[in-house]
């Protein structure tokens, strides 16, 4: 079995060595820009960890790594248009840099390239891998549609929010692990437990993201702090605050999220003050621990030995202790 | 072998009976709207014709029909955003009706659904069908990127234009036929000749489209006449005119395509007058005949009997004699 750091380094090598040299440049340059921005690359790492834990040569999983990283970046490119996000990973988003049309089209080709990588895997694995990739994307689209619909609603429940982030984030973590397991010919029960681990750790990751968006600074997080508040995003922080706050604070929060406000920095401060008054950060951290426990329970069910599971334990520990 | 009309009717049945009933509605309603607009449905028809000409039960090709129709509609949905087209098939485009964000996302899910249909085909055909679908989309994206790049260039050659429409249109016709042939276990030579037929007839189709955009009326074409001129699209009409016109008309044409003009109807009339002065319509019709001949030559190379080829002959004849 490989060390965690070895797998991390391998993921970077795999992605760095892939360079789109095809024409037209106007289509492929944004693809390169997107995948070489040094994101966290968690999802391809999950592919390698899964293949490796079943004692299979990780070389077999390299193409699937690229597929999953391209799929993920494709969703980011299109999401950034929909969310009008100016920055990602500390640099301009694709649509900011190249315009909406090129961003739509480069996103489209990234998704197709992702299948092209799957088609380079072992032939007997292609149907299952294609099925996984397809089902992941359908779920992500459904999650993004819910996310957009929630912006127009005032009655989103915590449960609905968890469903939405499961679809947008959890399913992709699960899919990455499943692909690694398919490549390693893991048995169905192990594959399902691994997918469960991915789902729960993806939920924990997204909840952590909501916390970091609010209480992190630009230099470490790569985005402007408080963007979710600025954009009136009804994250778990907002939903919990609306549940816990007294009527007066609830009305204030509602006002801050619905009225047009010129001084955005002041708005962010006011919202954070309410979040802090009701210990929202701590509540979310409790939820994150619960999902982490669920993930670790799923990991326990897998039939391989304890040592083989250590990389996924490291993975989830790093998720919880990150600052970006 | 089935009659042409039988296959046409079957295509309509296959598409009509497919209804997206899944949630969230905001994602799937635009998908339904797109595929049930009664477009020409030429591409799924090509899938069925190809399967049928090799004496294979067309029931085996139904899922691939849906896949190809969804793929095609996905590209239209995204193209209409990029081209800011208000109408298609005589009704508002998806982005006009549902907004840009929903149009991007519904387009994305249509592409994923297209793979989901491929995954319902016979298992041993899945890798080849997936490969065809993927390669078609990559080509379409490259074609669309060239199309957008041409808008900013003044030196586009006829050859480059034909390359662009081959990628955007020809390859999809070829891909549809290839998928039908894959399902029918046709041999490689026949598959290649069939793809060639698709490529050339797709080019002829697109050239015909350029002619119809200029010399058709709204009621039969489903779009506003002269939109290509209004949008300064450098179609084959423009490229041929720039080649044939005298210096004075060339300068006028260039002026009409670059300066901001308020009276669009007058602009369309002026451009059409130049096209007509140089018999551009007739020149394009000659090109269409040449590509049709190339297509028919490719058809001749196929090893099946003459009768089996009659549906593709009917297909190309109808392409040439359509008014929409």
C-alpha cells in the first residue's frame, strides 16, 4: 500500500502532465487554465486511495483520476457562471477571464473529455465506469437545480439542504471512490460501504466549506470571505440561525438577506454577529462530527484490513482540520 | 426492411413516449420542452435507418435514438445561449423561456441523459457507442469554438468554413449512422462508408440551411428570415460573395457586416441584393449537389443490396427539397 503523501504527489503528477495541446486554442486553453489551478484535487485522490486499498496497481486508475478531476472542474466552470462568482482558488473564474460563451463551451468539452479518459480504462470496466460518471453528473445537476431553487424559497429545511449538498458534493466523493473500487475489482458490499463513506465525508466537507466561507480569510481560502452571505446563499449557517434565533433577530436576518444593501461589508458583519450570538459555528461543527462518525462507521464495514483504511482516515482528518 | 415513413413514424413515437417525470421540475421541464418541440428529428431517424439497412430489429436502436436526439438538443440549447437566438422551431428558445442559468444546467443534464440511454443498449455495444457519442461531442464543441472564432476574423476561407460545419453538423450525422451500424454489428468498411455518407450529407444539409436562412420565410422555417445576416454570421453565402464581388460591392458588404446598423430589415435587403447580383444562391446549390454526389458515392461502396440503400436516398432527397 502507498503512503498518503505518495498518492497526493501522484495525483499532482498525473494532472500536471496532462496538457491540452489540441486546436482550437480558444476551446482548450480554458480547460488547461481550469485544471492547472492547483485546487485541492481531493476527488482524484479518492480514486487512487480506493484502488490502492484493494491492493491494485494505481497506474490502472490514472485515467479515471483525470476523468473525475475534469468532471469536477466542468461543474465548477458552469456553476461559477450561474453563481456569477468572480474568483476561485484566488484567481479569476473561467467566465470572468474568457467570457460566458467560452466558459459554457469549455465546460461542455471538459465533460466529454472526462468520458474520453474513461474510454482509456480497461475495456471490461468501461460500462460500469461510464455508468458511475453519468449518474454522478445527473445527481450534480439535480443538486445545482435545487440550490438555485432554494434561492427563491424561504422555507428550506435542514433536511432539504443536506439532500442538496449530498447531490452536489457527496455523490461525487462517493463516485470517485466507487470508480477506484471498480478498477480494483472490489466486491459489491465493499463498494457500497466505500460509496457511503464518500457520501458522508462529502457532506461533512461541504458543511465545513460553509463554515470556512464565513470565517476564513482570502489568503488561505482563495475566495473572498463572506461571499455566501453577500450572495444571500441560504447555507446551513443561515438555516440553523433561522431556527435558533429569537423573533427579532430572525426578522433582522430575513431583512439582511432580502433587502438590497449597498454596504456589503457591513451586511456581512451584521449577519456574522447573529451567527455568533447563537453559536452557529459550533452547531455546524457538531453536525460535521456526526457525519464524520457516519463516514468512519461505513469505513469499518469494509472487509479489508485496518491498515488499508488508514489513508481514508487521514483524508477525513485533513478535511476537518483544513483552513481552505 | 422498413419503409421510410414507418421509420419516421417510429422516431416520433420513441421521442413522444419519453417524458421526464423526475424532480426537480426546474431541471427536467426545459428538457421536455426541448425534445418535444417537433424538430425535424433527422439524427434519430439516421440511427434507425442504419440499423434497419443491415436487417437488424430497430427495437435495438431505440435507446440510441433518444441518446442522439438528446445530444443534439443539448448542443442547440447551449448554442442558442451563445448566439443569443430568441427563436427556434418557431417558439422561444430555452434560455429565452427559462433564463440562461436553467438553460446551461438543463443542457448539461441532457448530455448526461444521453449517456444514460446508451447505457441501456446491449452491454457489449456500450464501449463503442460511448466512444462514438464522446467523439461526436468533442467535435461539435471544436466546431462551435471555430464558429465563434470566425465571428472575430475577416479572413475565413471556404475550406475553413467547410471544416467548421463538418465538425458542427457533419460529424453528428456520421455519428448517428455509425451508432445504428454498431447496433447492427455491421463490418468496419461499411461503417466507415456510412459515416462518410453522414459527413457529406451533413455538410450539404448545413449549406442548405444557410440558403434557407436567407431565402425562407418564418412560417415554414421556424426562425426569422435573414437572422444570419442580422447577426453578421459569415456563412458560405458571405464567403462566396466576398470572393466574387467587385471591390465596390466587397467594401459595401464589409461595411454592412461591421458597422452598427439600426434598420436591420434594410440591412438584410441590401445584403441579399449583393448575394443575388452574384448568383450566390446558385453557387451554393452547386456545392450542395457536389456534396450530395460525394454522399451517394459513399453509399454505393456499402456492401448491402440496392434496396437497403433506398431509405438513405430518400433521406438525402428530402434534405435537398425541404423548405425548412
